[in-house]
C-alpha cells in the first residue's frame, strides 16, 4: 500500500499505483485525485517535484511560468545576467537579448538599458563587458558596431571625435588633398579654405598646397585658383 502524504488516502500497489505521483527528489507521495496541486512538473521532462520540500529543484519562467528541472532540463532556461529573470527557451526567449560580443543575456522587460544596439546592423553590445565593441556619434549618439559597421563613422584626426555618416557627416571637413578629417566643433582651426573655390587644406600636412595674399591673408589653392593671384 502507498499513502498520500497530504490527504492520507491509501492506494493499492497492485492496481491503483497510477493514482499517485512521487516526488523525484524526496519520494513523497501525492494523490493524483486530491493533491496534485502539491507537486510541480517539469515542462520538458515531466519530472515531479514536491511543492513542500523540493520546489527549489525547479526554476520557473519569469514570463510564462514554464517549469524546468534543475537536474535534467535547466539548459531549457536562460537567465538575465543582471537581474536573474528566467526565460523559457521554448516560448519566451524573445524576452531576452544576447550580447553579440560576450553572449551575456539581458531581460527585455527590466534590463534592456544594459545593452546598446548598432544603428545599422542591430548587433547587441553589453554595457558591462563589451561596450568597447561599439562607437557612438559625438553629435547624435547613434551607435555603430566596431566589428561590422565602423565604416559608417568618420573620426576627427585631432581629438578622435566620432561622426555618423548617416546624419552628422556635415559636422566634419575633409582635407581636399590627403583626406584627413577635422571636426567642425573643435578642430576647424586645423584647416584652411581656398577663398575662391572653398577647397579645404590640412594645416598639418597640406598647407603647402595654398598661397596666402601678402596684404589680406586671403588663401588661394595652388591646384585650381593660383591664377587669382599676382606676385
């Protein structure tokens, strides 16, 4: 005979043992007819756990309540790296985002602020361990992945300021000769512009490509506007 742990109902081992469920860990017996609410079953394997003494052997999905056995199915769950929220691989994995760099997991519901997404390709970077994998536009804050979308940015030659190709490229000037990039905001004094055609020249490496008026200091390009000068 077997006795239900809660109700004391007795079941025959010979013909009614199917009327009871046993806890996988401690062996406690529960009546299927009266006390099935005293157990939790693993959603994947069907393993049975006692609510009273072995519920610590399961993890529940924070979102849908799916149950996973610590012993055999814990790989069916993913945990948020920050808050520990649990997501079922089977039905709620869309509630999590994974860092492209480290694989760290973040909950969409409460910790999505711990990740930054690439504006172009959507690559996810962890704020905690992989933020160095992204660059942010100095002006608008747009995020770009170092691995696949860095070409969407231009860097200032002097201070390393970053500008988005998509929306803030007007914040930089490029040297007409060597292509060096200068920030409009902090390094524009590093370039000289031709008074006639507006061609840009780097003070550091291409200033020899211009001539200046002895009287007023007007700048003329050696390449296309030197005919505007008389010596």
